[in-house]
C-alpha cells in the first residue's frame, strides 16, 4: 500500500520546464558558462539603464 502511494507521489511530471531540466541535468561547466553569460548581459543592461536615467535626469539650475 505505501509503495503504491510512494510511486504516485514520485511520478514524472507531464511537462518538464526546459530551465528546470537544464538545472537538473547540466554539468557544472555548462552551468558556469550560462551563469557568466547571464551575469554579463544583466550588468550591461543595468549599465545602459543607468546611463539612460542620467541623461533623462532633470538638471538643477540655481
């Protein structure tokens, strides 16, 4: 009886999220490459956002 319940609880999901699948199955070196790429892209996007905010910031005139 408990074995049947255990099997039902541990059954494979019908849909596997590609990201979750990557996290579960990728090697450490593959993950490192992806993380480095994502972090570089995020830093670049943040830098562009800050530059745009500086350009749009109203100037105080005294």
